C-alpha cells in the first residue's frame, strides 16, 4: 500500500495538467465575506471561478483582502461607493450625455469675466466627471490594456455577469464584447470571455485595433 501511495503521488507530481498559475481559489467563507463587505452578490460564473479555479492574477484582476479590505488589483480608480449601483447599459445615458456636452460653458459666453467663466467651467467639469464615473457604476476592471482601454465586468443590475469594453479614451464609448455583433451584439458572459482576447470580441468595423 505504501508503494502504491508513493507511485500515485509521483504520478500526480509529474502530471502536466495542473491548475493555472496564479493565486489559489478563495474559500466559501472568504467569498461570502467579500460579498458582504462589498455589498454585492457576485455573478454565478465569476463566483464559481473564484471558488474553484483562482481569485484572479495574470488572466484578470485579482480579488484580494489587504489589511482587512476586499478589493481588486488594477482598480485604484474604481469608486467603491458606486459598486452596489446597477451597471447601466450605455444606451440608457446617450441623451443625457449629449445634453451635458451641449451645456459646456464657452469663453465667449463670458467675454468680460474670465473668473465667471472659470467657475462655470469648473462646475461643469466636476459634473461631467461624476457623470463619467457613473457610466461604470456596478462594474470593475477585469483587465487593463493600456492607453486608457479596459475590459469591464458588470457585477450588478440586469447586466450582471456580462463583459464590456471601455474605449472612452479614444471614442467616448463603452461597448459590449460580443461573439455576435452582427446578430444584436449580446455581451459575452464572464465564462464566455475567459480564454478569449477582448480585442477579438470588439465590433468588427471602425474600431481602433491596437493590441496589448
């Protein structure tokens, strides 16, 4: 029996099929604690991956507890106070976005009062910044791609569990990553996204194709 156990252990040690490199999975207790502290319930596919495969790492942003605080790597700019809000579909704020742009103060509106223009523009810029932050409410950065591009995972609302592309650095748009852009562009789920390149899931035409 001892020789058999040794043989099994040796075979397992030599087996090339192993868990992906990276942080280990979370325990059920850790996952539940993270959900409680963050005020959300993780989408099923993402939650299962955290429990059975890995908490993240090279493939996507790691969920970790640092000094008792749960958060994701590569998400220093993500606002914690907006995480529990429903992730909004980009179509839902199109009109408000256009209206905000039309209200941007212009210098010619205050030709004789530079200070008044500066105050008005600063107030507008603060409002615009808040508006931009709320476009990614309920989502976290799954993967950074440089130059302001990022892959997002929606964690809340009707779109929970779906994956999106933040291309606002060049086109002011957040768009779904999809396997079927011609057929309605249903956003991929976290499970569908795993193992795929976000660049390959972008709309096929009129899109910057810069690779990581």
